[in-house]
C-alpha cells in the first residue's frame, strides 16, 4: 500500500440525545478538502497465515505507518505506538502492512491526554481495495462501537452490535486507564471482549482477511492522545 492510499478524511461526530440520554453517532465530511488521514503505510503488505503468531510490542518501528501533519502525529516511540490527534474532528489510523485471516486479535490501548468524548481501538480485516474494515472501538467516557465500514465509512457504516455506540461497564473510562480489546474471528462469526469481559457477538461475511490498524477519533475537540501496545494475532490453527 502506498502513502497516498485512503486519501479521505471522515468526521465521526458523537453527541448525546438529551431526551433519552443515549450516545449516538452520525458521520459527515468536513469541508471541501475533507479526507481521512492514514499515516504512511508499508508499500507491500506481508501475508501472515497458517500457524504463524504475530506479536507487536512496538519496541522497534517495524512496518507500522508513521508521520506528522497539522492534524495528527503518529509514531512508534518508547515501546508503544503513540498517536496524537490535533484536529477537532476526524478518524486517523496507522496500519501494520500485514495480512491476517481468522484468529484472535488483541490490543492494549490507553488514553493519556485529551477530551474523553472520542473513539480509539483497532481495525481488522482492512481491505485497501474497497477502503473497508471491521472496527472495534472504545471511548474515554465508557462506550463501545463495533461495526463494518466501506469507503472509509462514507458509503456504508453498519453497527454490528448494539445498534450504535453503547455504554458498557467493561470499559475503563478516563485517562491513564488501559483497555484490553480482543476479537475472536472465525469465518463470519466474531466475538468481542473488553478487559476480559464479553461485550458482544456478530455474524458478518463481507471481509475474510486483511490488514490491521490502530485508530483514534476526535469528536469535536482536539488533543486526543492514545498509546497502543501488545498488538497480536494468533491464528485459530495455532490455538488448537
């Protein structure tokens, strides 16, 4: 994949319906030059199939995308992937430059600065050709979003669990709280865990394999900073 891939910026806008006290999401492009920012990615994606176990502790830069702009900074530093979103609104991601199939995906994510109205977590089965992926995100104020996106969520964004963002006691809200996100993906069947607690199940067959990414969303205020660590993928064949 080239650094010019995925050149659109999509705003993820989240609010609270005062009548029902429920968080909701709507999506909108920001201005005439709005596009999704993807930090520079590896030129070629490597396949990791069979029984090979992938473990990324971010002790070295590796193939993960990195870069700096007026909107976002992202890089491997001090044993983590550190992403700071400086824009008011937008979805920002960095990919590993790998290809994975079925298995268990796992990641530790910690918000260390910024407003709690946000989204952060992992993308998996990322397909560059259709700009599609599955997203598993938590927020600093205790919500979860699990869904499928096509065209970077512009043409299609479908919540697969809960109908939209949903609050969960499994999420550790606030700053300097590490949330462990885990997905067990077996064909079209997917089971989701936050901090060891199951938070949902879904069935969807639109994507079977692809890259992985870390993602951070700002939702009205700048300064969201999240660090990621211990990203792993264990194929189902290696777990048996």
